[in-house]
C-alpha cells in the first residue's frame, strides 16, 4: 500500500526538527572554522560545567510559596470563572521546578494536555522538550505554564474575557516562582504578558520586561515562536530564529550554549 505523501512529509519534518534541536543538523553544516570554534566552546563548557550545574535553578522556593502554588493549582481545578471551566476534562495549572530560572508560558492547553492535566505533553510539547534539551537543560529544570488553564474547544484562540478571568492565576504563579527570565511562547502569551498588540514577529528576538504586581521587580521576557507554530510553519529559518532566541536567554543567564547546536 502506498503511504500518504503528507504523512511522509510530516514524519520527515519531525525527524529533521528533532535533529535540529538536538544539534545534528548544525553539525552537518559545520565548516572547518566553525569546528575550531566549537572545539573552543567544548573546552569552555567543560570548564563551566560545575558552575552551570549550580546555576540551573535558584535557591529553593519557600515552603509558603510552594503551598500557595499548590493552592492555585487546586483552585484552577475547581474554577468556573469562564465557560471553559465546564468544557474541560482537566484544568492544566502548570508544572515544573518552583525554583526555576526560566519559566515558559504558552497559550492554552490542547487536547493531550486536557486529557492529562499537564502542560505541553502533545506534539508541540515534545518539540518544546527538544528545545529545552538543546539548551542543555531538562524539563524538570524549568517551569511551564499557560495563559489559560483550560482548553478552548477545537483549540480556538482564547477570548479576551477568558484571558481576563484566568490571567490572575498566572500572574500570581510568576510572582511566587519569580523566574529570572520568562520565555513567552507565541503571540497570545507575548501579547498578553506585555500588554501589547504587536505581532510576534516584531516582538521576538529581543528582551522585553514583564511587570509583576507591586513590590516585585520587572522580569526579563523573551518572546519566541510557539512550538505548534514551528510544527505548522516548518522552515530552517523559523527553527533558527527560535534557537537564536534561546541562545540569548542562555547568554543572559550566564549558562553555556551547548556546542553542537550553537550555530
Ligand atoms: S480557563 Fe481559567 S478562568 Fe476559565 S475556568 Fe479555567 S481556570 Fe477558570
């Protein structure tokens, strides 16, 4: 039986995407000069490995903050502040390291997330895992959340009234976790957190400031493309843009850039 060319194309794109974010594609394109630089980078990374190991997270989040984060998660599971509360299977409050230096914020749960009650566990989540791994980090080193805690039907865009109802949960999670950098995944996350109508193409690639509530310092925010957008708009250029954004995040945190994927 002949296989569907579209399916073959999607499988190939996924394989290449995985290869790109795990460094394989970049290695193939290394020139002699790049190889020399990469060698230097490896030495630097070896020297820095002990330092990076302790810099991946901050000092532990206080017991009080962890308790409040758990309370927020419980509130979202009972929440009916917008219509999505009666449509969801599970709320997806967010998860990860409460002492994370990096917090990823996406738009809203999809079908897989709704089923499991966990953020970024579908196809886009698998790609996010690869991006995190390409950064030399593990999923458990970062915190991952969404603007909306419940799935919009058919993955439609969040409605303004849903964002208004739900955003206080995320705002408080950000204050309690207090990451050094927020990576806003996609237009909805970036526009909501920065309170701007600008397009993601204009926002990505440069640091902005997210302003939490009174008494909290502004937090650097890097907008980048949502992994689901990358899957839909597959191109070397888009993948490289995301990687460029993530390299800036690593540099800002003083974390080493893994040599196999650093160009
Ligand atoms: S999306 Fe947010 S505000 Fe709406 S029901 Fe779910 S938790 Fe509540």
